[in-house]
C-alpha cells in the first residue's frame, strides 16, 4: 500500500474525535464554497463539488452546513472570498511536502506556513521544486473484510480503475480523477462499503524513514494541518505500518 493510503487510514481514525471533526468541517466548508464558486451549485454537474459534498457527508457534516457553503459559493448568500494557492518545501530528511491552502489573506498565510516549516526543521522551496513528484489520482479505500480481492478487482477495473493494491487492512483502489465517481457507483451497486474516497495527489516516489525521521516529519505535517487556511498536505515519506500507527495514536 502506498504511503498515502497508510496516512489516509490513520487520519480517518483520528477524525473520529469531535475536535478533529470540527477542523474537517471547516476545511470541507471552504472546499465546497470554492467548488461551487468555480463550477456552480449543481452537484450532479460539478464533479469537484460532488466529491467535496460526499467527503463532508462521510464525516457527518449536517446538510444545512453543506447547503449554506454551496450558497456562499454561488453568491446566493454573502461569504468570504477565498484564494487558492500552494506551497512547496522539504521536511527534515529531505522529504517533499506540498501544501494546498485556501485563504482570504495570502501574505498572512505565506508567513505562517514559512514559520511552521522553519520551526519544525524544514524549509520552503521555490515553486516547482516538489510539485512534479505528485500526480492527481482518485483513491478509494475498502476494508478487506467487505469483499474478496478477485471480486473487487473485477468490479473496479470494469468501471475504469487503474489498479488495486492489497496491503494492511484495506484495499487501495487507484483511478483517474474523472473515474472516481463511476468506480464508487460500481462499488455501491455491488453493496461494497467504501471507507474513504477522494481525488488527491499521490507521490511517484517515496522516501523511506525510520521511526525518529518519521516522528519529525509528522510533527511538521500535524502543525501544517492544524492551520486554519491549510486544506491538504501531501508528502512522500513512507514507514512500516506498525511505526506509523504507533506514532499517530
């Protein structure tokens, strides 16, 4: 399983706490607002909005919150105008880090992100330094107890998935971004429950770390994700499952 999926599994478990869910609500509200602003408020006609709403529902965001975020995006009600940008840098050990933000004050956010990198032993880099390492992919996780590997492979490949990886407790299904929803629909038709599904960025190469190295990188990632303007953080580190689980308890 890729380092991305290990980390996604851990974050899903961490999101079970009320505090973590509140932070996720804030991030999804921004994403829904931005998606609606760029692509309109029709969920069926706006793939980015559809994915954002689906992710918000998965963490039990109230429907009223989702509806208000869509209306802010379409201009039906007043709301803050967010600008999207990204920052690239390195964590300790030369691990690549890509940070996506949505902010109403770019200068403030840039200073905050730089400070977080420096405080945790990393450094910001020039645009293009690490972004080329990450490719946009659809990633779906399915619990291994829910379906046999052969049946899963047949279902998702027929629906347009690229690959299925089996490691740890989950199957990781990789898709082109446009095929995420069709593959999810195919799984739903077979009554296969999905643990998580998102269009995300997956690293083309990974940096193996020992426990101390992973701990330093995770401190930086946690600090970045705690910032209100940070939407997503991607990295290309990889550690064994038992070490990652121990460090993220």
